[in-house]
C-alpha cells in the first residue's frame, strides 16, 4: 500500500510542477522557450565524478537548476527560456548517476555536484561578484 501511495505522490508532484511551469510560460512576456542551443559543459567533482550540464544565456547573474528524481536537465527547457528572457544565465545540471554524469567515490554526494558547478561559475569569465541562485525540484 505504501508503495502505491509513493507512486501516486510522485505523479501528483510531477503534475503540479508541470502546471506551475505552464502557468509561468503563459504569464511570461517573450518567447518562454530556450530557442538557442545551450552550451554543453562537463566538469569534475572533488571526489572524481564528472557532471554534465547545459548553460543557457550569458547574463551577469546565474541560476543553477537542479533536477529531482523524475526530471533531468532537459526538463528545465521552458524555465531556462523564461529566465534567459529576464537576462539571467541559466545552468541546468544532471546529477551523478543520471544521464552521462558519473559518480565519484561518494556515490550519493549530490552536494559535490553543486559545488563543482559553483567552482565552474566562479572561474568563468564573468565577474565573480555577481549573484547566483540554486533552484531544485
């Protein structure tokens, strides 16, 4: 019974998030979809993993989009377009063990994936004193 409840909960969560994304697109000015191809990057983690990500836009401030269990970096396409329309640089990563990203020595250390992306942001050519934000779902 609890397994079924967990599945129903995951489906309802996914439907809720899809509804929020659709409302965001409908209410947003501009294109609402990332129409330019993203820059595809990968970077190492401190424990030897390799994480893959897409970078959209080139604004001075950045947003890191981190997926949940039923999503991946491509599921952020609509949100990335909305945020790029507002002048943000958007980085959508794929956590270790998903897609082409590989875990390092610490298999479930997702925080190391975000830390690696933060290091990538810090060493990028844009000014280091700009803000970046983490969004998870």
